[in-house]
C-alpha cells in the first residue's frame, strides 16, 4: 500500500484543466508599422542636419541648411516660378504615365491570355526593356520635333515596359484552378477575365503602378535636363550650373514631396481596390 505522501504526489484525475487563453498566431504576416515613427525619424534627421550646418560642421556651399532650403522653396513659391515649373512637370508625367499605362495594360493582358501574343511580345519586351529610354530622346526629337511630344513619349516608353511586365506577371500569378473551375461551369471568357483574372492580377498590377510612377518621375527630370526650358528638371540643372545649391536642393525636396504624394495616392487606390484581401 502506498503511504499518504505518495498518494498526495500523484496528480488528481479530478483536477480542473488548464483553460488559459492561447495567443493568436495566425496574423498572416500583416506588415505593421508605427504611424508616426517614420515622421519622427525624419524630423530627427533634419534637426541633426540643421545643427551640423548651424555649428559650421558642414560647408553651406556643399550642403545648405534645411532652413536655407525652406527659404528657397518659399521664395520660389512667392515668385510663381515654382508653380510654373511644377505645372509643366506634372503635365508631362500625367500624360506620359497614362499613355504608357494604358498600352502596357492592353499588351500585358494580351501576353498573359494569348499564346501567340506571349511568344511575340515577350521577345520584343526582353530585347527593348533594357535600353535606357532617355537615350532615345534625341531620336524621338528627330521624329516628333522639338516640343512636348518627345518628352511625353520618353516617359510613356519607360512606363509601358514596366507596366506590361507587371500585368502579365500578375495574370500568370492567378491560380489556374480558379480559372479551370470557372471554365467547368461554362462561364464566358470575358466574365472569367473580369471576375477571376483581373482581381487575382490586381495586386501585382498596382505594385507595378508604384514602380512606374517612380520611373516616370526619373524620366521627366532627365528629359527636362536635356531639352526643356521649364520643369523641375530644368530648374535643378540651371541651379546646379549656377552653383545655387540651396535652390538645387529645393528642387530635389519638391521632387521628393511629389513622390510621397504619388505613393500616398497609390496607397489609397490599393485600399479601395484590394479591400477584399
């Protein structure tokens, strides 16, 4: 017979089970970022920059203080030159991006849905995509004349290839079993494209839009530096030639703010179109 101490050491079968809640571990790798952490880090970097410039650690000719850059932006805005340069750049980016995006979406879907278009289109895209589009600007000036057309065409070409690649990659990324299921129920092909392929490809398409917006911004600055009187790129080039580094960096800050605005716009677009995710 077991003594009392041995019996006490044995677990009781009537003991209540452990009912502590288990922490949920299925968040699905949702990216979570602090709402203000990025802005706090940016303000801290600007404050350190201002401190270094104010104490003379940095030569203002090579790197002006943030206060000097802000003053240059204010003077540009007050004189009206900022809005003139910005309006030309926005017009070129807007028209070139829309033309390149529309053509890229059509070609991308054709490559993704047609075997013939894929065999022809991928060959041309692979051959022409690596060419720097700004190198074609002199040739486009010969073809289209001196004006807005060659600059817009340069932006449209750069946007077209990136858009086409992202679109047919998105179409290829749609699960084939969903398409086969729709076909097994005799769903018409246009309905399959609209209800199955388009929603499935949309995340990669919007990711491509984010890339092409940056491509358009880079190309418009390069094109304006080569052959334009007005535009942020022409203004930055002129300020650099005159060694007006405060105005040069003012143009760079304006481009950065414009890029942030476009990124926020795409975020809103993603939130509206991808709410089902």
